[in-house]
């Protein structure tokens, strides 16, 4: 596999992480992160040295980021929509503000590449400005991984 699928999603908190309103969300973070890491197709996720991603706030103090890499879109979709992750997603409006523009982006990266937060922010911005393309897309409108060049075969003379 020459490419992996990177994803970023952002969410604006309705209250501080240590507030009673977010108690259930925070209580389930480790379980959901462990589920992701043990899911087929998982490659990598953004986290600090303690394993926490909630401390990383490149979009501001009230915005959480989730960034990960998967072998393909199907593996990521299985985790997001067909695992116990969906139980947590059903409650997202209890914890996060409704987003008026795209808050999740997918893009292909060379296998082995670890995307940066700046790279992810550029992809999300591209999706918001120009809509889905092979460089930045969503589950609703997916694009295939870039084709790798076939090896050049020498012709017999």
C-alpha cells in the first residue's frame, strides 16, 4: 500500500473540559482512543507525550482536534460509523457547537508520512474554500488513493 488516509476533525466545545457538562465525554476518551488504536486499519493518531490529544489546541482554547491516519477510507468508516464510537457521536451536540462549515477533512498521504497540524489545517481550509477534490475531501465525496507509477519494463529487442 503506497498511500494512507489522513483525517482531521475539529469541534468547538460548549463548555470547558473540566465542566460537569463534559464529564461523560472526558470519561470516554481513553476508551474511544483505545478502540481506535485497536481497530483494523489504524496507523497513527495525534497525541502529546502523555497520550492526550485534548491538550493540543492549534485552533484556539475552545476547539478540540482529532487527527489520525488509516490504511484506507473503509477502515476509518468502520471505526467511525460501525463501532461503539457511534454511541459517543450520538451525544456530540451535548458537548460541541454545531459547525457551519466543514469540520472534517480526509486526504491521502504517502505511507509512512506523519501529517502535521499545519498540513491538516491547510487541507481543511482547502475543503472549506473550494469544496471536495482529490487533495481534500469527505466521506460523502471520496476520492481514490493516488495511483502509483507502474514500473517501466524494458522491451526485448
